[in-house]
């Protein structure tokens, strides 16, 4: 019991820090958005003036390459070995067709694993995860793709009856600069230390090995079986530790297949991927929520996502259930971007459109929508997950900042002529809070005592106004 309490306290502290980080990140993104908007407005103004003067830039000028910097990309260099094994008695044309088929299959694997192909030069193959769309999961996706490349080449060897082709693979994670060119068909090239180190890792490795740098290792070690391989001297940076990837960890394998992931892997992966999804949705809320939403704003969504995770762990939820809760918390007020009334159903609609692109199944989305709909007033949750989100949604009722938060809700309703005087609002609040009860044991133990104190504070405000 003591250990459980200590673990819960650590989780609470971690979630509080994450909450604060998200609020700070949101503020930073807002400032960056304002700066970018100002630059865009200035660009439009300049273009309008140039149009008036007939001094529009040449289209070829607009197609010139430009660069973007990515703080975290995972680069893969692969080299197909086998040309030295080809003898005069073999059909070289058939073998080249076979190699083309292998490289084409690699291209398909990249698309499936959300990785961008950079280029193929002879028997060398280069790709990167985390570009052109930034994401936090790219190290896992690139290592998974490398394993599938290896697996496919093994199938080719068995099917063809010869042992010609083999792979050397090097993988490294770090910042890159991507040079983007083209207008109709956009192409990418990447450069920087990360690219150079990855190339050297591939060159220094052994045929049949997948080598990853210590940077990549730290980001994927939870999922894959890795062995220490050795050190690579890097100019001006010292020795770089490298690891060899053997396959998926047994707990993430499907029926013992070291290349096939199970549901546990999928859930763990999505919990990491949630950071990317959260950034996209919070950015959408920041840009599209009406300005009169003083309560149902980005901060409220962040609070609910944080609180459902806290209550979920305390109530003994599984990783899969916590994923459903956090996703539902993220979308539960997203419908406000479309309309105020009936926003729960609209939030479900947005979830159904968005989540399939990120690997959520129909069953998962259905459960997420049920959790969202449980937040309709008055709340009538039936399952544990529905009870958790209802408690998280009204968590402020038992917090010390209840009255200032409540005032933002009054201001929001008043702006839409949905409530009368402030005194009427306080009377309504007393009635609502007095009849409200948290559904989970965790919320009752954390918030019920403070909630009773808030009732007395609001009553004193009503009495003060009526005098």
C-alpha cells in the first residue's frame, strides 16, 4: 500500500510537470504563431504592392531550393551487398530485376512505416523518419522498417534459392537540415552531422547487422532487443557507442515472431505518438476556438488530459484504457471549434475523421466516442472510463482555484446571453455543486473535501451581494 502511494505521488508530480510544460509550450506556440502571422501579413502586403507595380517574381525563382531544420530525425543508410557473389553462370539481368524488386519493396515498407525516402544511389539506400512532418515516434518507426527490410531479404533468399543479397544498415537520430526543391513534385535532400555519422556507421558495420547509435538506442530500447556492438570514433565528438538490433522484445511480439508486433506494442507506441497528436489538436484549438470561450479553452483541455491520466492510473486502468482516456480528453471539447451546443457529438465526428490516420481502430474510436459523450450535462456515466472523464471534466469544483475558474465559465455563458446576473450564477453554482458527486474513489478522496469548502465560499458571495 505504501509503495502504491509513493508511486502514485511520483506520477502526480510528473503529471504536474507535464501539465506546466504543456501550458508553457502552448504560450510559446501562441507567440510563434503571432510572429508567423505578422510575417505572412507582411509578405501578402509586399506581394500586393509588387503586383501593383507589375514586379512579380519569376516562377522559377519560387521553385529554387530552400532549407528547413528538423531537431529530431532518424536517418537510415542501407547498403545492399551481393554483387561480388555474382558469377558468370548466373543470369545477371534477372538478378538486377530481383534487386529492383527488393528496392521497390523497401519503398513500400517506408510508406507503411511513415518514413521518407531520400535517394537511392546504385546499391545504397537512404531514408529518414521525422521529415517532412515532424514526429516523436520516428526512431521506433525507422528501426521497425529496418527489421522488416531484413526480414523481406531473407524471404527473397529462400524463394530464389540463392544467397546473393544481404544488407548492412546504420541508423542514427539527431538534427538535420532538409533542402526542399520542386513545385509540382517536391524532393528532399538532407545534410549535417547526423547524415555523415549514419553513413560512417553503415560503412563500419557488418553484413547482416542493423547498427544503431546510442542516441537512437535510448529512444527505442523499450521495444527492441539490442546488444552493445562497439564504438565509432567521431571527429570533434569523441567515441560514439553503437548497438546491434536483434528484433522485437518477446513481450511485443505476435506469436513469437520477432518481426510482427502485437497489441501491447501498438498501445505503447500510441502512448508515445499521443504527444504528436496532442500538439496538432491543441494547435487546432488555439487557432479555431471562438475567443469568447474563456473556460472551454486550451488550458481546460490540457487539464482534462492530465487529470484523466492521473485518475486512470490511480483507479488501476491498463495502458490501453489510459490511451483511450487521454485521447477522449483531448477531443472532448474539440467540437467547440464547430459549434457550442452539441459539441460532444461534433468532437466525436472530428475524432472519427482524424484518428484512423494515426492507426486507431474502429473499436478504439467507438470507445473513445462513448467516453466523450459521457461528458454531456448532466453526466450519467456507466463504465469506469466514463466516470473517470466526468470527474476529470469537473475536477475544478474541488480545487482551490474553483471560484476564479467558475468566473471564466460565467463570463463565457454571459457573452452568449446564456446566463443572467452574477448573483444568479452563484445561486446556480451552489445548487449544482451541492447536488454534484464525484464518481470515482480517487476523485472523491482528492476533491470532495475542498468542494464543500467552495460551497460555503460561494454562499458568502451571494449573501454579500444581497446585503
